[in-house]
């Protein structure tokens, strides 16, 4: 690892962990996003950002939650597979648009398609989850933690 950011900047690391805490524990009720859906989002963003550490982590976490190998392997080509339901497809489309942030990528049409699958709270939480994994990916790519060292709790 180039920099142990948990030691060098513990406040930054704790702030990032706080985002995860909100998404995993504090976002409660009927509109809490399923952990398996969040893992799919994390894997897809990590594929786009080429973050090997996060890919290793989130594929392991997804498997621990019961995600299938077939869906994990097909995630990079999800557009062309029948393995993902409309809600997952909406989340993956939103993930790609917010991760790439190309001019015009977050269209009104895309927003309406995603909003049809997620209520306001869920869409806000989904957007936060995408922002968080993109930030984690930047830490992973910049500081190169040891790939393969992660074990699910």
C-alpha cells in the first residue's frame, strides 16, 4: 500500500465509514435499499473505475449475501443479459451515468426511468451509495491496498 490512509488521515477514513454506516444501518424502513443491490452497484462502479481492491471486496461481499457467480460474471455486460430485473437495471444505469459523469449522461429520460423504480428516499440513498463507492475507488486506485487481503466479516 502506498499510503495507509486509515492511519495518515483517520478523520477522512472515519468520514467515509460514516457514509457506509448510514447506508447499512441508519437507512431503515421499507425504503431501505437491499444490500445485494448495493453490492451490485459497488461492483459495477468499481469495474468502471478499475479498482481491483474494491472489486475483490465487493464480489466477496456479494457472494456472502447469496449473489450468484453468473450475475457477478455478467455484470460488466448487464445490458445484454436477462439476469437483472428492472429495478437492478435502473440502479446500474444510474451507477454508470453518475460514475462516468459525461456531459449529458444524466438525462431527464434516465432520471424518470430510475425514479420510476425508486422513491425519493431510495433514490437519494442510491445516489449516496454511488458517490461513496466512487470515492472509495479513488482511495483504492491512488493508494493501492493489497488486493486479495479482504475477508468478509
